[in-house]
C-alpha cells in the first residue's frame, strides 16, 4: 500500500470509529425517517432495521418502489407526486436518474452492496445449467415463459442481453413491475424461470436459486442509498446510512446474496 492509500485507509478507520460512536447516541424520541426502497436490498434492510431502531431510538417507516421503469410505483414517480420520503435505497442506475432530476441532496449518496443476476426456478424443480452464455440461451429458448422485473435488471436483459443473443423475438418474456411478481409467477407455475438479482431470489418463497449468469451477460447490480432533497432530519438520515454501510451490516448483506461495499478497503 502506498502512502496516499495508507492515509486514506487511516482516515476511513477514523470515520468508522466516529460513526460507530454516533450510532450509539440516541436522538430525541420524536426522530423519524421515511424510506423508499426497491427490492434488491430489501432482504438485508428488513433484517437490519430493528437493530438500528433499537440502537438509535429513530423510528423508520418504509415504503417500496422499483428502481427504474415506468408506472406509478417507481421510486421516481412516487417522489414526483410528493410521496413523503427522506431516504431512498435503489439501484445505482436509478439513483443516477434521481440525481440528474435534482431529487437527491448533493454528496449524500453511498453504495451499499452488489449482487449479480441469477435464475430462479420453482421450488423442487430441476435446476438448469445457466453457467455459460450458450447454456443460458438454451434454457431461455426452451422456457414457456421467462419472468423478468421491469426495473434495472429487466431493462438490461430486454434491451441488451436478449437482443445481443439474437433471441429477443423468440422468447416469451413476462415483465412484472417488481421482482416479487417475477418470482411469484415462477412459484405459481406461470413461468418456468425468472431472471433477476440474486438478492431477490434467495429468500423468495416458492422458488429455488439455480445459478448466476455468465460474466459476458452479467450485470453486477449495485444498490445505493441517498438523502432526498429537503430532508429536515439530516442527522437521523446520516446515522441510517452509516449503519447500513458499516461492518456491522456485513453479515446480513452477505446472507442476502450480496457483497458489502460500504467498508471496502481502498486500493
């Protein structure tokens, strides 16, 4: 490690120590936050939130929406129509759009975790080989229906992967507003497979995780957090972001099929 990296790492350690201390100081009992979150990070978030509320005394109300796409339930659409929101957690692609639309307080965004795209099959069904591009292509071609969320992962698959493989007009793609809808279709036998972030597969009822896509057609999706413009409880939001990005959150993030990014050591 060079001198610059060493100084950066020392500074990061200092920030972590200060953050850990701040997290232990409860705010006033009236402190509240309103969070809008997409499905990709929901598993770790739901596991971690009770501990955060217990440690800090901050009460959090949570709503949900998709990271990208069209329709009234995207996070962008909810913010546009004035749904009260203090903090958003969604794909980096979706957050980039919100930053461009001036919905995010400058300098408050942080990457929390990364997860690859994978394939879900109905619980108990044989797990197809999807480890190579050709194997995945054949599985998709043979499927009676392929369920795909219409958010970030679905945009990537339908606009990039399927056309690149020359199968966009040869497969029956069923777009669902949320990842929960895609796995529900598989669980109900309405689709043979779902292709979506692994973090939305591993804890979904009624489905099994079959494997991840090959790197040539992979989207290692990053989920990020940020403060919405106009927030009054800035200190409470900072504590939530610090907690979700802390080493303390790593175990829950890993168990949710994701790689923690908040405490990565600089190169």
